[in-house]
C-alpha cells in the first residue's frame, strides 16, 4: 500500500486543489476564487495529502464564532477517487481537528449532503452528531445535515483546571 503524508497547503497549491475540488463536487464545487480566498484567510487552516509526491486530497476549515462560541467550520474535504478507502480522508480530518483544538475551538461544525454515505460514515466514525437538517442547502431538493463535534482539547481542559472550573 502506498504511503501518504499530510502537509499544510497554501496558495501555490490552488490550481491542483481546485481541479480536485471540481472532480469531487462537480457543479457544487467551490470556485477557484473562493478557494483562493480561503487559502489566504488567516482564520482558515488548509492541509493536503501527498502520495508519490502528488497531491491526492485536501481539507480546508476556518475558525469562526458560532452561537457565541469559538468553533471550527469545515468547508471542504476531498480525496481523489482512485486514492479513496486508504485512510486519507480520516487523516485529513484528524489533522484539521488537531489544528482547531490548538486554536481554542470548543466545537466543530460541518455540512454534508443527506445522500453522501461515504462522508456521513466517516463523520460518524469520528464522533460527529447530526444537529439539524437543512432543506435545499445544496439547491432545490438537495438537503444537507449539519453535524457537530465537541472538541476534547487538552489545552482547553488544562485552562479550565487552572481557572478551577
Ligand atoms: C468522503 C471522502 C473524503 C472519504 O475519504 P477516504 O479517504 O476515502 O476515507 P477514509 O479511507 O479515510 O475512510 C475513513 C472512514 O470513512 C468511512 N468511509 C469512507 N468511504 C466510505 C464508503 N465509500 N462507504 C462507507 N464508508 C466509508 C469508513 O468508516 C472509513 O473507515 P474504515 O475504512 O475503517 O471503514 C471521499 O469519499 C471523498 O472525497 N468524497 C467526495 C467528496 C466529499 O464527499 N467530501 C465530503 C463532503 S461533506
């Protein structure tokens, strides 16, 4: 089995990442401009998976304030079709979760199409729980689930120990 590694992604990867985004999401893909904006946003974090010196997957998330709490929001996750089911998607998710935790996020949110079985199974495996159904989120008749995970941060825990809470 081929090995892969996870590294930070940046604007110099935009062309490859956008191609992959279109391959994975077709008409619902983020535009190149939107991806470029995310890649340069200081609140965002982007990681790529590299196998045989080629980018085969990526993830982008951003730290936001959601319902009064600092939270991570996952914007996009993509793995090249022929490289799926080798643990790359899960590794990208875990790397971004680690980053959100380091940046003090208490929760992580994401949206996923109700018929996207691979992604829903992955998110359930990682402990995400559906909190809402969003009607027509991806267009007419294309509903989504919003899912959430509470961050178990050692940093947050030690902070509350110090505060005595
Ligand atoms: C969803 C996606 C990122 C998963 O990436 P991946 O690298 O294939 O996933 P992994 O190999 O890390 O799988 C991890 C777990 O996810 C689940 N999973 C992944 N693909 C699955 C599938 N086709 N069917 C059922 N479960 C699946 C399994 O629980 C798996 O764990 P296991 O291998 O121990 O059974 C990939 O299918 C993809 O890019 N899809 C198109 C884009 C997309 O839908 N992104 C998410 C949008 S919200």
